[in-house]
């Protein structure tokens, strides 16, 4: 007799939906009612991981023989299926995450997800992600090639766009020619199951190896570490909490396996006095919208604002405080997020941050926490930079008021690596000397620097870097968003030296595989055939 | 009174040649006479590392304001100085390494080194290494930016081309805009000192920050680990032994610091029966030259040959054995290399490899070891794949004779990650089915795959990958040789989102910084201005 009842959700392994070998089960929560949802999901044992790895290893070899156009066809078909299933997906994600059905889930995140799959498909088809390079004089050609099975651990805050079987890491890994073993985020397993069903249908209809997409829901921490360091794994993409991410990194590092992390970030926003004198209302509005939109649950949420002491700053703070206090707090993703936010706010106030508004305990009838604004001065921050960079993930932010620009720069100099950093300044050039100083210290700390704009929008652009120095990520050279750059994480650089022409991959043959393919041929990037 | 006599060589820190704070001293050896050279070099304490880090941190900030053209000017000037000082450099390197003055040191490695500096300079000037990307619609621009001070640990086997203050990692780190802290290889400290003198002169004459190039000779292992994980360090480049490299990797990984390793590799060479029937003499000659040239002391030395049982293979083996036995063995780089080679050969023969020729103890009056050829069959290899992949660095190679192509592929399937893999086959297409099978399993194991050619030549080409899967290196996506790709290792990806035009780095402004600058503008790689 099975230790688990038959209504436990099935895992997708080696092309079939089958009963997991669970050690236990878990349930997700409806955050709008703070109540457990009925569907049970399995916590897999190593047996499932082993079966998935074995199947992924075989699929990886098969995929290497599949033309990129066919992989692109799969991604396109999957994107279409996601759009066709919009209502069911939005409903499931709403139930599990509390994020608004519209515009957020249905009109923003879902189209972003399908379009991201299509952008990855285009890059897969042209091969442009792989930086094909041809040196006819030396007789050497190179490009990035598939790396092997990719494990994707998705975060709680984007049930579609960063989903382990539909999001950015997934799209990048597949488009680079690798199978994916998705590990669902425990806060939205049903949404993930629905997506995996669509992905599996698309795999079958396109005729890709069936284990191209696999799904498990949860494992023990030890099995997670074993998974990312398994010899059969090519790489891992992880988005989530710092502590779990660094534990996985440590395991992967020991095994020499690449792991791409996107961890916590406080995303400092600098606002100069001149900017506040000039357009306080606009900036208050930008900031309040950015922090409270999605209840602050963005990787790039502006969790820290750096200001210079003065009347205009007091006025800004007062306005923001009023807006925070008077705005109904949004729903948080899960009870765990609410507890964690409450705890982080306590840590910050215990360290000496002044609580301007919010704080307290999470609500009990839904997952929610009061919009929270804290304040410290620059000297206080500098007395414990590590402590005051505690991330409060959610609808909270810390204002750091420096006595002058020099102290503000000193504060920035003590920041850890972050995903983003913003500077709002006066529209004319009269603050340029200060801004130059601020930019100079801020840029090395962040993956993306912005002017006059909040960081919460992450465009899917070739020029996007959703990355940054450690500990925001595990490596300063890679981005998790943006095509084609995000695909490079899942490629293996390979040179073909004196290889006979017929044995070269299509991407490196004299004849260009597609009209869009851009190759660095004898020092010039161009389309077209060699010669 | 100092614990060290005044004739101890000085370290180059913060722009001045000064006495180290040594805990002890060491001497290099003249391998041609197996005798200690007179000059004493210091083993620095942490005090020197701290001073170098402090100076490098400041230099890194200053370098960020230096136009790339000026950094390129430095690299060009340094290349000229190296060529002008050819005689002294070749003499020093010959004395410390035993490598031939001509053609090796003077006519091959030295010009390669200066040309590599010039190639890096060109890429620095144009900015082409930094993959500048402009998305005018989204208002986002990105490129790679300097990462911070780079520690370079050079290997023993290339006193110029991989030298920590002149070689590939150095050129790449500087061209990417970073200062370098060079750690000399203990087998050629005097050569390194001479190079650092030239580099320092060029730094001063060009007007770069004086700590752009610094040199220490040796540290304790603990201080080495502390150095690569220091918060002020941007990244580390290491070429050398696996054990020391993995220890440094572990320290750097824990601190979230990128480290690029180039470690051991046996560089399998597959030779099909058809190739041997057709051109045995050519292949014997290629192989013997490749292994015995430079006394086998190349990262890409063919340390393992995979053959299929049969008369033609016996004939090949017999011919190679004769050539090995009848060729005077070359000089090895140091007593340590000779001891290590002897030890590795013992490990392999103890495991059951047949010694066809060579083996024994190192010579005593010079650093040398008999040309060594060993043989095992495929089944033997498969009984202990890890053991039989023990690298015998030097003039030695292991022949693995498989019973058929299937077993040969199985042997390949059990190989660790390697820098290179070669396939020699019949000139016509009659072996194509077998070659396809062999290539398919070999390619994922290696960074560079070759046909009909030995792996020892490593061209400085845009299409070169001198890298490969772990444990040949620490990451499968990067190359240590080849411009511009090798520079990417020392860059930080940075997006500029809505940044005011005058604040953009020159590389990302509408106006192209040089006529050669290629940028991905709205999806097309091209030269010229935006718009």
C-alpha cells in the first residue's frame, strides 16, 4: 500500500505523469484567505531525482541531434498554448499567489512569458545567442553549444515569467539546446503543474525527446544539493532566497557545476535634493507605486532610498509616509513571505531604524502586512552596513538620510552587490558634479543603473542585465533576463579546429544556416555565407 | 636587523620596487644543470598582499576614468619593450626553464606574447570585447565594464606567453580595464621580474596609475586563498596544477569571487585504423613531435591516444616506441616537474599500464626524464577510468587500445573534461559513420575538437577556445586564449537604463567611439553611430 493517497499530484518524469516516490506531501496556500488549498503535492525522494536525471541525460544527447528550428517550433507552440490557456493559468496563479488577475497576471506577466519564449525561439533558430565565430585564416571556428541538462528552481514572485517550466531560465536553457528539470516553487505548484502539462503537450506534438521538460515539486534540501552537483547536470538556474541559494551554490561549486543565482537585493534609489525641489510629487508617486505595486514582491523592489538631509527630503518623507499609511496593503504571496517580512522589519527596527509607518504582525485572515516605511541616518547605516542591508521582501522600504553627498557616497560604498541602482536628479545639468560622484561609486555595485526611473520594470531587451555583483547573483558577467545574453549561461564554448567541413555544426558551416544568423567572420559581425 | 639579506629581489607594489616583508626566501633552479640559481626571492607575508590590494583597489577606480585608448597605448608600448629586451628575456627564461632559446623562446613564444598584448590593445581600444548592445526602443544600453583588480597566477610552462605580468590573463585583465596583481611562478621569478620592470616602465611612461601592474613572487598557501577571496578583488586567473587550483577555487567560490582556472588535461587523441593504414608515418611523426616538443610540457600535450586493436595499431605503436626510445629526452622545467612526472608514471604502471619504453628515475645532473610510452587496453582503462587519467605532465603518453569502436566510445564516455580532443581518420569519407559516433561522445568532453592535427598549437584567434569542461577549467563558457573572448572573463555586465546621454560611457553613446567599434544596435551588429 502506498504511503500517500492517490489524489497526490503526479510528477512529470521521462515523458509521463507518474506517481512520485514521496517522503511526504505539502499544500500551497490561498493567500487571499490564508487557507491551505486542497491539492496535495509530493515531496520527492532521491528516486525521482535519479529517474529525472537519467532521462534528462538521454534527452540531452538526443537534443544535440535536433535541428534548432525544431526546438524553436516547440517554444513557439508552447507560447501559443500558454496564451490559449490564459484563463485557467491566471485563475490558478491568482489562487496560489494572490497577485491581481488583471492587469498583472493576465495582461502583463502572461504575455511577457509567452513573448519571452518566442524571443528565445528566434535566437535558437538563428543561432545568434551562440556567438558563432569563424577565423578562415587559422582554420578555427567556435560557438556555444548545449551544456547538458539544466535544473531550474523558480521563485515565488513570478508564477509565469520566472516559472521553472515556463520562465526566463527555462526558455534560455531550452533555446540553448538543453533539457530542463524544473523544481516547482512550493507557493504555486498547481500553476506550475498546468504549465508543465502544456509544455509536455508541446514536446509531444513537436516530436522532441519526451524528457525535454520534466517536473518535480519539492525535494529535501540534501537531495536539492545532490541534484545540482550530479555529474549528469550541465548547470542550474536558481531564483530565490539567499540562504537556500548559497547552499546550492556551495554544492554546485564543489562539483565544478555552473550555477546561476538571482538572490536578494535592496536596489538602492538615490534622490538628490534638486530632484525633490523640482518634482517631488512625481517622484513620490514613482516610488510609492514601485514599492506597493505587486506588494513590493519584485527582485528589483526599491528597498532602500538614499537621501540628503534637508527640507525637501523631509517633505518627500512626509508625503511618502502619508501615502504608505493611507494605501490599503496588498496581498503577499504566502504566509512564509508575510512572516519573513515581519521578521525583517523587526530586525531593522531592533538595529535602530525608526518605524515611520507600518510594522507589527502579519494579518491573520489573509497574507498581508502593513505598508512599512523605516528611516535611519547615514551615520547609523555606516555603524552596521550589513545589518541595515537586511532585505525586507515585500511592501517595505528603508530611507537612509545622509548628512551630505560625501556621506551618501560613503553609504553606497558600503553596499553589497545589487541588481539595480537608480539616481533621480535635477533635470538640468546643475547637479552633474554630485551625480558624477554618485554614479561612480554606485555603478560597480549594481548590474543595472537607472536615471530618473524606478527599477521595478525589467524589459526583455537584448541590453537588459538582470544580474549584478555577488551576493545579488553568483557571477557578475551574466544576466537572467534578456535574449540572447541569458542563453549564454547554458552553453559550452567549443572550438572546431581544422574540422572537416561536412562535420561542422550547421551554425559554423560556410553556408549560413538562416538569413538572420550573425557571425563574427574574420573580425566582422555579419550575416551571409563565408567567402 | 632584517631577517633577510639585502640581495633579496624586490617586489613591485604601489608603483615602487621595495623590499618585501618576507617570511622566507626561495631560489629558482637552472634545469640544464639541476642547480640552484643565486638570486634569492622573497616569500611575501600578508603585509605585502594587503599593500598590493590597497593600491590595486585605488588603481582600479582611477583606471575606470582612463580612456581605453590610453590603456591600449600602454599595452602597445609594453609589447615594444618586450621585443626590444628580447635577448635578456630569452636568456633569463632559458636559464630558469631550460626551454630552447631558439626557436621556442625567442622566435615563437616571445613574439606570441607581444602580439597577444597588441591584439588585446586593439580590442580594448575599439571596445569590441565588451559586446556593446543598444536597444533604442527600450532605452537600454549595456556592455561589459571593468570588474576590479585581477590576481594572476601564471604557470611554469610558458615563461612569457602565460606569465602573470605579460601573458594571456594579464593582457585580458588589463585590456578589460583592470589592474593586475601578478604572482610569479616560482620556477621563473627572474624572468617575471624582468617583465615586470618593463611593464612598470611602460605604466610610468604612459601615465597609467602606478599600481596598474604589481608583482609578488610567492605567498603561503593560506595567504593565496585569502588574496583570491578578498573583497577588493574582482577576479582571479590561475593556470597550474589541479590541486592548488581547486584549493584557490574553493576559497574564491566561498567569497563569491570569479576565478578562472586552467588545470590539467590529458587531451585524448583518437586515431582510427583507416588513418593508420593510409598515413602511419605522418601520424607517428605528428604525434612524436607533439609529445616530445617542449618535452611535452604543454597544457594541450597529447597524454592519451585512443586506438583500435589491429595490425596497423601495432605497427603505429612499434614505430612510436622506437622514436621515443631513440630520441634524446628534452630538459624539463624544474626538479619538481621531473619528480612529478616520475611519480605519475609510477602511479600509472602500478595501476597496470605496460611500460613500453622510458620510466625510471629522473636524471640527476639535469632536470630530465626518459621519453615514456605506456599502454593499456580498453577494458583495463574502464576498470579504473579515474586512475588511468592521472596526468603525466611532460614527455610521456598513454596508449589505450580498445577492442572496437564501441569500446573506444565507452572509454571516451568515461573521460573527465579536457582542453582538447583530436580525431585522425581516413582522408575519404569511408570511416564517417565511426567518426560521427566518436565525435558525438568526444565533443561534450572537450573545449576544442580537432581533426587530423595534434592539439599542441594554440593559435591566438577569435575562434580559439583554450578552455573546456571541469576539471580542465572551472567553467565551460570561458577561454583563456583568444581575443576578444578571453577579456570577457574580467568584465562586469552592466545595463544603462534610461541613462542621460551625456552620462553614458563612450562605448554606448550614440556616436561610435572608433571606426572599428562593432555594436549590437537594435538587433544588428554593425559599426557606426546610432541612428
